[in-house]
């Protein structure tokens, strides 16, 4: 104990006086640790270290003599989820075997209880009992023998933690893929979860960073102003969701308020409606809870990076908790003249008026201002050989800004008769502007073509989802039923202006020498008749139904269907097409079969179909006609396996085929323009691993083989050509090893084979292998240090592309150091 060393600095009477003062001054707060922290922040850092930390231990030792009573707020529902919340709220480790608690429910827990009494109440009505031991509690099945005689219990290796994670890099369940809390191995679909631990360990700041170790998913350049992801050969800038609600505008997202990232591969129309084509990315936000959190993150590194985040969670009283996440980032780049600034704040309130009702209200204000960087051009079928730092165009006049304001709510209530009602609402405003001066043609005779334009988008979204969930049994067959309705409206105003160089209306392209590819020529931006000046309103009404069927414990099925009524009202203010209206009734079915020869191993097969009606930014790069407004269709076939080798280690594998028709294809040499191709097909296999190889050794990553071709003849995309941005082979693995509890290290390896930059297959992007590394050190109970090194061996490579002449070099070696303080 630290008691003796503590008394050498301060007497117990003085300590008691300090506590009395703190409690009287801050009686509105229940956490004595918070009171002490608040008082001592006015003292010098040295006094804080030598007095405050031992004082915590002294206070804790004084409380040992009396029973520990805590306040609990655990709603009725899944027992697995309830035990996770119990572990989080009590600070006690809970061990169990998945097979023991699978499918069991609890009536929940609310109020003040001693730990053992609380656990008994949580397990009431089940055939389970807790066994106490020095590590915590183990949940076992109550049997006749155990009631009559003592039982020697071997502890399973699983430990329950918040967020349904059983290890640093493995999650066991999700509500995103089925809208019900389902074990990942019982979902007939490839799902990769980037856990909160992985986000922290890899120092992930963006969507592009997050998918580096997800098999079957790549990154597109996004013209330097938006997230763009390649799902199994299908580029998407719109399939992004927050807590299951569409986050539909094109910008670069930050992850400062995100708990974990779920990547669902294959068409997902039944769950998500429009979009969900080759896959979706769902960000799960941090919610307010009853466990105090005060985490401050400070990071600095190469190219002028300065980043700070804060995560503060505070219970207000037994029914209300508040959480606030904040962000500030200012960063340069290895690219000449490129920088960025990010600001964000996201407060969340959780309200639990009863043990059956939960209300969560969230707001986010986010601002991103950066240089729109379109990369380098090509030369003779390869990226032009130039320094990775060289900018083409003019960074000073290439700016991208987005201002996001969103409000979100969740209402969840469990009725006495077994029905659960869940309602989510999202309202968001997006104000985005970008202007870019960029390379628009390959290098020829020592010259490069430069183009420029500006684009402004103002958008308002409102979406509301209402789900009803009910479980029942029809004879020996168990059903988990889901029925829901979604309504939404999206209103978009878009204005695009083409650039004239040197005040000459006929000079829209400027050719300059590659020896000095920065232009200072005067530029005028004008909205021409052929440029977008659009107003569109999209109304969505959707109905969906799903049945998760358990015929026997070894055989399950998921059957679902969704109907989307998608109405588009499109107006071109420049008069090219005065007024177009479309109404699409789209039916998206889903069927999956899961067979489990043994409990931790599942074999599945699935079929699904999804549609992507035209809307938003897709209409800015096309000449809008009735034909153009017809939706894209995606049909997916997938078979796979999921094996929880241990409760903390999983292996997954999948083979798939996706057929896509009425495809929007980017012009190979002008990314501001698109055209339609009749179809393409992608096929592939992928393998993933997540979890603990040993208690000290964590891994995540996978391998994917992919092949895709254009299946119809089209200018710019001949039949038989390979799908753009689709490498045949990708491999990635991130491995962390903790030598001792206070010291760990990690190594990451990423390999991508060569690929074509565009569908004309004239420019090849070379393969590369990149190695990353990290060091982790716990300096004290409250402070951790972390060092991340990107591209350890400083290899030259190309990270992403948009077309043949917008190719983004990868970063040279970059170092980022961070301090994380928890109080």
C-alpha cells in the first residue's frame, strides 16, 4: 500500500480537512475522485503527482472495511450485453463461456446494490449462478450436482468489457447488420469491426486509416476533398452511416467521437435501403454512460501535426449522464503547400427514466478546412516520376471547406408483452465548398495540362427510422422478428463553376512545364449553361421486414425484404432539363442460411440485392436525363465460414460475386465527368483474423484476392477490361505484443499488388509493401505514451488514385508521438 509514503507528505487529519472542503464545495458531484481532481488542479504538477495519486489509494483502503455499494443502470434485454454493462459499471471482471449464456435474457437492474446482490438480481430467472473468486466472478450453469456439492470451476478465458469486445481487436456481436443484437458468427455476411482499441493503437484519424487492415476494402483518392472507399471493386462516396443512419454528404470524416467502425461487405439494401452497394461503413458513436471518463489526448508529429481530443463522461444522477467529445487538429503535409485544420465538438446526453426506457440525444458541430490535393499526373502508362512532395496546379487556390451541424436521437423502450420499440432520428445540415486547380492530362513533351473548377453544395437531410422487435417460438422453431419503417427527405442545391485562364473564355485548359508545375495565371470561375446549377429534392419511404429463424441450434436462417419508394424531383436552373421527376419502387430481398456443426463454427450462404437511385453529387458529373436517373442494381452471392477459435480469437473466410448494372463510371482522364456502363462483375475470396494469439499478443488483418471486369462494351471502358482500382492481391496484418503490462510494441505490414487507375486500363499503379510500427508505454496509472511510425522503411509508393492523372503519392516516413491522460 501507499499509505505510509502518503503520510510522509500530509497527515491524515489534513487529508480529512481537504476532503471535507472538497465535498462541501462540490457536493453536487458524487464522485470523490472527481472532487479531489478538481481541487488539486490549482496546485503545481509535482504536488499533484506526489500527493494526489497516493491519496486515491488511501481513500480506497479506507473503504475496504465497509460493503461496496454501487448504482446500476442496466436495461432489460440480452444477458450478454447486460453482463458487459455490469462489468463496466461495477469495475468487476466477469467470465463466462459463450455457449452458457447464448440466447438468454435478463429483466435488467436499476438502483443501488452490493456487487454480489446485483449480480444475483441480474441472473434472476435464469439457470445460471455466479461463482466468486479473486479474479472476479464466473457465470456457470446451475445443475443438480452443483446444488448438492461444491464445484471446481475452470475459468474460461473470456473477459467481459464494454463495447462487446472480447479482446483488443475482436468484437463478438453487432446490431448493425441485422438491426438486432446478433453474434457476428450468426450473420451470413462478411463483417469487419475496427474496435476502439485498434483505433487508438494505430492512431487512426480518418476513414482511409481505418480500412487499411480490412480485407477486401481499398481507398480511393476522392479528389482530395471527400472519403471514397472501394468495396470489392465498387467505389462509393455515399455509403457512410452513423449509428445506422445515412451520413450522406461528401466530406472527410474524423473519428474523435467514434467508439468503433463496422465495415459490412456485399450489398446491404435490405438493412440500409438505397446504397449499401458493394458495402457500407457504419460508425458507432460514443454514448453517455454511468462510468466516469476523463481522457485527454495530445499528439504531435511530422509535417507540423498538432492534435488534441477530449472525452469527458459524467453521470449527473441516477437517470442522466452527459458525455462531451472535442477535437482540434492543425496539420501540414509532406505535399508542398498542403495543410488542414479540423474542429469538432459532440455532446451526448443519455436519459433512463425507467429500466425499460433509454433516450439518447446527440449533437455534433464539425468543421474541416484543407487544401484540395489531386496528386500527380501519369507519363507513358505509369505515375510521373517526380518528388512525392511536388504539387501540380496551385495549392494556394485549391481549398476545400465543410461545415456540418447534426442532431441525432435514439428512443428505445421494452414493453411488458415482449416488444421492443426503437426510434432513431437524424437531422443534418451540410455546407460544403471546394475549389481545385489540378493536373488533367498526362505529361507530354515536358508539359502537363492543368484544369480548374469550383463546386458548392448545400444540403439538408432528415431521416427517421422506427423498428419493432419481437421474439417468439412456434413449436420447436424460434423467431426473432423485425419490422420497420423509414422516412426521409434530402434537399440539395449544387452550383459548379468552370475556370477560365487568363480571362479567356476559350482557355479552360492551361499547359505548363513539368519543371515548374505551379501556375500563377489569373483564373476566373464562371457557371456556364453546361455546368451544374441544380436543385433536387429526394423523398424516401421504406418498409422492411426480417425474420431470424432458429430451426434447431445448429441451423439458422435470415429472411428479409425491404421496399423503398424513392421519389426524385430534379430541377436544372440553367434550363438544360427544366424539370425531371422520377418515382422508383425498389424491392431489396435478402436470404441467408447458417449451419453450425459445432457452436463456435458457422458455415453460411447468402443472396442479396440492392439499388442505388441517382441523387446528390452523382448528378453533378452527368448530363441528367430520364435514363441517367434509373438506379444502379447490385446482386450479391456469398458463401463463407466464421470460426471463433477461442472466445478471444476469430477466423473468417468468404467467397463472393457481385454483378452491377447501369454503372456510373468516372471518365479516365477527366474525373469531373462520368458516363454510364451497362455492367461489371467482381469476384473474390478473402480471409480475416482478429483477436489474441496469446494473452499478450493481439492481431488483426487479412488477405483478399479480387478479380473484376467490364461486362459490356462502352467507350472508355471496353468489354473485358479490368475494373479500376482493383488490385488482384492485398495483404495486411497488424500485430501488437505487450512485453510487460507497462510496455508494448506493434508492427503493421500492408501489401497491395499493382492495379489500373481507370477502366481504360492504360495507366498501371505499381505494387508496394509498407511497414508501420508503434511503441506503447504506461508512465503512471493515469498517463500513457504512444509513438506511431508510418512507412518505417521510407518506401516510395502510391496510396490512391481518382483517375489516370490524379494519383496520390504515399507519405514518406512519418512519426507521431502522443500522451494520453486519464483522470
